[in-house]
């Protein structure tokens, strides 16, 4: 239970002073400014989150990342890029949430301002009425005191000149004394009336000041509670974003657990293999030894591929060169 209350600690002994009221209003204005600053902070954070989210999405979609990978590692990289895209989407969603929270803060701030304005208008009118009545009372007091001095001077003049002036002059002094007494009575009555009126105004102002203090205290408690809860909610949203991002990263880790080095190597070998025999060693070959060891190889008898029978042995006509066949070679004799 709070002990310090606005209604108990914002007074002044000067009736016309508004120092206590002004102190409360200044604090409430500062509170409203602080709400606006937090609201702007949320908006700026939303801009940052949205920009970061869009850049992550562009990065995952436009930037190559292992596009020639094969098999299980390729699947892990595909999951990685997809989850980075999802993280970007999460930041964009967070940006929208922050804008909504900033709008709620703005609505709360404007609502408090509207309600405060009604109380402030009432207090301004009461302060004005109080000050006017106080001024009138002080003027009535000044006039009353002047009439008292005038009456005292008239009495003293009568006593001083009782035996020194003529009858006619003495009558004038008595007339003047009677006039001052009458004026004194009027001023006294006016002064008392103004004091009575001022007291009524003071009591009214005091009641309204107490009501205003209680209202402003309630508003301040509501403001502190709202900002505290808004800040708590904001941090929870950031924590939730981290948890959701970690869940996305966990999907990447699960995919990496399924990545097999042996399977990827086997997959590549089976997909791109070119042969299992390596080139034979290149040996030194002596040119002359190679020539001596070479034995002429007979050309194999060609397999006839035509359906026709063998060609007839050519004969030499008179006057033409003679043909002869030796060991499969045709010789022409001139």
C-alpha cells in the first residue's frame, strides 16, 4: 500500500500559488513525452526488423550457396536456405507486431491526454476565479484599512480641536467623522463579504485540487503500469522470435545430422565415374633394338564381303605387260 499521495504533498502556503499543481502537470507531461519516445523506439525497431527480414529473404533467394552440391549435403543446404528465408519472414512479422504495439501506445497516450484536458480546463477556471476573488478581497481589505485610518484621523481631529475651533468648524469635523464612519462600515461590510466569498472559492478550489491530484495520480499509475507491461511484452516478443528462430535452426541441424560423407562420395563416384583402369607405365624403348626385333607381319587374307565370286586371273594380251602372282603379290613385267 502506497503512503505517498499526490493529494498530501503538492500544496503551498501561498493561496494564489500553483507550484504544486504545476509540478504534477510537468511530471505528467514528461510521462507523456516518455510514452512518445517509447512509441518512436518501437517504430524504429520495426523498420530495422523489416529491413533485416527483407535482406535475409533476398539473400536466401538470390545468393548462390552450394548450388552444385550433390546428394545429402545438397539437401542440407536447401534446408538451410529455406530456413533462412523463414527467419526473414519471422522478422517481417515481428516488425508488423511492433507497429501494432506502437499504435496501441499512441492510442493510450492520446486517451490519457484527452481525459487530462478536461481536468486541466476545470482547474484553470478555478485558478482564475480564485485569483480574481483573492485580488478583489485584497482590494477590499486595502480600502477597509484606509477607511479605518480615515476614521481614526477624523476622531483625532475632533479631539484636538474641541476647544480651539468655532462651533461651525466643529460641526464640520463631526460631519466628516460621521462620513468616515459610514464609509468604514461600508468598506468593512464589503471586506467581510469578499472574505466570505474567497473562503467559498478557496474551499471549492481545495476540493477540486484534491480531486485533480487523485485523478492525476491514477493516471500516472496507469501510465507506469501500461509502459511496464508494454516493455515486458516487447521483450517477450523478442524472446519468442529467438525461440522460433532457434526452432528453424534446429531443422537445419537435423538435416545436417542426415548428411553422410560416405553416401555423398559414393553418389559422386557412381554419377561421374570415368573408368577403373589407370594408364600403363611408359617404358623406355631403344629405337635400334626395336627395329631388329620387328618381323614383317603378313597381312591377313581379307574376308570377301561381296556376293560375287573371286575375280579371274588376269591374262596378258599380246603386246601388254605380263602379270604374275607370287605369294599373294601381283608383279608386272615389262
